C-alpha cells in the first residue's frame, strides 16, 4: 500500500521565451508533453495554479512571453515530468 509520503513530488520555475505567449499552438505543445506522464501536473503563474493537462486551463492563464511559470508534479514520474516540461517551455516557439 502506498501512502502519500511515498509519492514523489517535484517543482521547478521556468520562464516562457520572451517572444512566446502561451496561446493555442504553444499551449497545445505543452499539454501534449504533459499528457505523456502519469503524475498529476500543475502549472502556476503567480498565485493561480491550473491542471497542466488541461488546454483550456493553460490558455486561461494568459501567460505572456517572459512570464515565470511554476511547474509542480506529484506521482511516480514527477521528477522526470518536471524536467521534461521545463525543457518543453524553454523550447516553445510561436
């Protein structure tokens, strides 16, 4: 039986590239990457945190180029997921 203290978690801070707003195409790229992991994933801008696997939630953040995002994961592949999503954000293009 797995208890909550056994669940891996990870957090990272990454900034959107200066020339990339988190609108439809970049957001879809991010969500596709997030969907590849079994962990629960969240992305936050300031105090607002949303499900990283929900395109509508990501779009609702309205993140503009240069915005700092906080990525958070809980689950078996949390560390790998946060690392991969950090690289995904850094590589986003318009």
